[in-house]
């Protein structure tokens, strides 16, 4: 007797020709994280070599053995461990790092393979650490200003701490004292000991040449400095006949004003003239 059993009738399927895969394909997000980790490890190796090269460039002294980890093999091992850890912390910390650049150049390959339509921005949000930038409000923006410690106030002229000196000397040279106060604050911020990277000194930032020409013996003496600076501005006013060119000559030199027939096309000088006049405010006469 032959008995034929129909397996399908009992809800049993035959899987003789089917391969059952127990391995689950990794997600696109997981692959992206693996890619970024590999890129970060590569940057870490690079930074480690940079640190190693920097240390090798530092001359070794005998005193080094008496401090820190001392000398010998132990110090070298711990230094290497420290550099490796430091490089790992430094790698891939922003959206402008080497690791991020490597990741961005290769992530499209993964996207194509997975058929993803995700954008680069969405990838960065989930994988790459985002740099946090400081937001600067419009009224906090600092304009480009002349060299030296400069303090700006557009609303009113700052109290220099030397107002009585300025008023006395300004009257002598028949110049509006508010103009000299503005020059003082723009040049040095009211600091009589200020020295710029170019070597200009004192409240009105006199160069050694100008100070000598104006008869200033002690450029850090407030009265002598204000006297010399005010006298020089008066000479520039008499030479060029207007306050804008006189201030430009004070900042950039009279030869340059003559060369360009007015305020030179230098952003620093243009900003300087505008800053001094804006601080004083619009006036019919700045001098007599």
C-alpha cells in the first residue's frame, strides 16, 4: 500500500533549495559610523606622528631627568602613551577636521551602495561632531582699527582722564578739544604707556621721528605727548586745509596723502578717519 502525504496540505513548506541566512546586513547608519571611526583613527595616527616630530625637535636637557617622569625607557613609554591618547582626543572633533574631510570624500560610495537619498547635511548631524560657533550680534561687531590698544565709543566722546590738559593745549593750537579727545581714545584708548607693534607710543601714539620733530623729550609724559600730537595735527591741518586729509596724514603720513591726492586707499586709514570724526560728531568747525 502506497501512502502519499501532501505536505502543503498541512501547512508545511519544503525548503530544500532555500538558503537561510542568519547574518543581518548592517544598516547604512552603522556603516557610516564605522567609516567615520576609521577616518578618525587615521587622523589620530597622523596627529600622533606630528606630536612625535615636535617632541624630537625639542633639545633634551640633563635637568629633564630630575623632573616629571624622569629619564630612560619608562619616560619614553609613558610619553608615547600620552601622545597616543592626546591624538585620539584631538582627532575628528569638528566638522573641519581631517577625519571629516576623509569621511565626506568617501561617504557617497556608501550612499550609492545602499541606494540612499539622504543628504550630506543629515549625515553630518548624526555622525560628525558639530562645531559650535559663537554668534556675534550686529551691535557687537568690532571694526578694523589702527594698530595699538584702541577703544571706540560711537555714542559720545570718552572721558580720557586728561581732559583739562587736552582743553588747554587744544586752545593753544585752536583745535576743537573734542577732536583731540577722539584722537587720543582712538589711538591709545587713553593709555599713556601704550606702545603699538609699529613702535608708536603714548596717548597720541607718536613715532620717535614725529616726537623728535615736535620737540617731545618724554613720549610717555601725558602733557608732552598731547602737546606733540596736537601740534602735529595743527601742522597737517595747515598743510592740507581740511580735517579729513589732516587725520589721514596723521595716520598714514603726509607723503601718502599727497601721493593719492587725499585719503589713501588703505582700509585702516579710511576707518581711522571715519572713526575719529564719527566719535566727535558732525560739526561745522573742527579748528579755527
